C-alpha cells in the first residue's frame, strides 16, 4: 500500500497542474513555457490581491476594493477560457491590460502615492509579463507606458489627496510594507517560474541534442560527425590510400524468401551487431550496410590505413557468420573482397545524411567480393603484397572481372604463425 501523500508532497503536483492547465498536444516546448509562466503568474497574483480586496472593504474603501475583485473575477474567466480552448491569447491580453491599468485606478481611488502606499508598483507586472509570457514584440513599449502613467500621476497628487479621506498613518505604513513584500513576491514568483520553465526547456533541448548526437554518430564516423555538428558544408575528402572491405551473405535472397520478415530482420540484426562490435574493437570504420552487404574501411577519418585490421576483420566476419543462422539455416557463408588505394569520401543529403566512399578502389573491392567463391576472402594484389607473413595468402591467379578485365587475385585463408 502506497503511503498517503503529505501536504508538502502535494504542492509540486498542484503547481504543475496549474502551470499545465492550458497545454495543448500541439504546443511545442516554447509555447508550453509561455503558458505555464502565464497561468502560474495569473493564479499567484489573484491569490495575493484577494486579501487586499478584503482589507479595502474592511477599512471602508469599496471602490478600491472592487478593483482587485474585478481582477480576480476576470482572471478566473480567463483561466476557464484557456482551459476550455487551449488558446491563451485572451488571457495574455487581459492580464497585460489589467496589470497595466488596474493599479493606477486603485492609486486614484485611495488618493495618490502616499495614501495608496505606492500600489501603482503592481503595474510593474505588465512589463515583466511582456518579457516572460505575453510574446510582445516590443516589451520596452509596455515599460514606457508604465513609466508614462507614473509620471502623469505626479502632478495630480495634490488633487487626489484632497478627494479622498486620509487613512491613518499607521495603516499607510503597514500597507507600504505589505505592498513592497507583495509586489516583490509577485515579481520573484513570475521570474522564478520563467527561469524554471526556461531551465526545463534548456534541459530538454540538451537531451535532444545528446540523442541527436548519438544518432548521428551511429551513422557517421566520429570525426565526420564533429565536422557536421560544427557546421562544415560541404564535407568532401580525398584519400590517397584507403583500405576497403565489402562483405556479402551468400544466397541471402533465397534465404529472405524462405523465412518470415520478423525472423529475417532479427537474425540479420544479430549478425550485423556482432560485425559492428568486431569492427569497433579493431579500429575499423563501418561505412554502411546495404541489405546484407557490409562496407567497412581502414584509414581516412580514422587515421592511418591498417590492412592487418581489415584482414582480421574479414577473418572475424567469416567466423561470426559461420556461427550464426538465418531462418534456421545454420552456417552462414560470406563472400568478402578487399582492396586498397585512392578514394573520395563525403557527406551527401540535407535531411538524411549519408557519409559514403567512392572511386575505383571501392569498385575493385566490390568486384573482389562478387567474384569470390562462397566462403572465401578475395584480395587484390595491392592488399596481398602489403599483408606480409602474418597471414596465410594463397594465389588464385587471373580472374575475369567485369569492368576491369583480367585481374590477378589471391585468397586470404587465415593468420600465419606470427599473425
């Protein structure tokens, strides 16, 4: 059984309920922030001025008492309209006008600056509101109007003082103190609500940036993602020596037709996830997958080209595939091709970024893969010559390659004694 909530624990929920009273499912974070500051400030101000209405009635000032009463009534109406329509335009406009004009009316009804204990300072809520929730394009104009009203009331002070019966000096002093505290509290609460909403929005934006950053780094190398985030456009690089590996699952088309979509995607995802983990451990950069084809490179944005890492990746991919099954068919076989040479890489697209590699080296690696017998790793001569004695390399001989003609190739069979 859950413990009963205490009054203290209910306060944050009550504040949140008040602040979210006018939220719509179509509101973005900025609109929610504005509405929460607006509703909370209006409710809090209504709570603060209600005792003033009672005080004014108690001391025999019914006209002055009617003005804050009118504010409370109109605020309730505005909040009901907001709750019903989720449109805050009427509440924003009415609050701004009432903040600006009602305190000067109380000022007049009580007989000037001293008699009213500077109640006109409540009008400061108008320019504060213009900054925090009214979406006014020129909030300084609201402040200028407030200043003009105060200045205009100065020469009227003797006349206003003579029209209203004076209050007791002790009452004026107490009202001064209460006014100062009340106005300061309203200003503080309004700005605190604004700051809290802004901080929540900033935190949400930071979380979104982190999520976007993680997603971006899932599809782009870190070095390329950093350049993209920094605003570099376009991103295009030429590399004189890039190792390229392309792997493809043998008979994947027939496999895909014999199993359900869920099983196919699940099993393929398991295999590719292990491919990615191995590539990361070896310092090899995965470029992309196209269906069942896997493209990875060594060099370029990741630093110096390491053909040994590509060779280890090829051998590891073959072992991983052999240990998995797709659709219940165990012992997946791969065709893998590797070449090394010059290439161009760059980011294409505006809405869906893709970093890709291009050039004859990529084409040759693709041909090495497509002409490799099932279960083998085929190397171009440039790769075979650079691997050295750490690997078992078997000469295949001349292979007729589409677009390249006769090409001399070799197989990578495994690691040598020193590998």
